[in-house]
C-alpha cells in the first residue's frame, strides 16, 4: 500500500478516535513537542518522529481535523518490518 492511501485511512481513524473519546471532552490533546503530531492516549512515542516528548495541549476543533497533524511517517516506514 502506498503512503497516500494509507495515511488517508489512518487520518480518518485517528480523528474519529480523538473526537469520540470521553478522554478528550476538555479538548486537551497529546501533542509531540518536536513535530506537532497528534498522538493517541496509548502512544508512548510519536508515530511521526518517534520522539518521546509528548505533552497535553488544548486545541481548537479545526486543529484536530487538520491533515498536517496526522502524518505518522515513522509508523508507516516501519510497518511489517519495512525499513525507510
């Protein structure tokens, strides 16, 4: 699967999780300090840059739906043992 097809599906899934979870009723989200990627609550490392500097930040709804907040490049490059 190519990256563009995969990330389009991944963005829809991640947005749905973030906007429907009771954990995010206060509109505070986990954001990577290095690359500004939105992270899910169970992710200890950023799916985009593999950094561990994740902190909670308040975000407007528009930011949660911004495609640029979901890149997951590191995760895609390492799916099923694939090397970058």
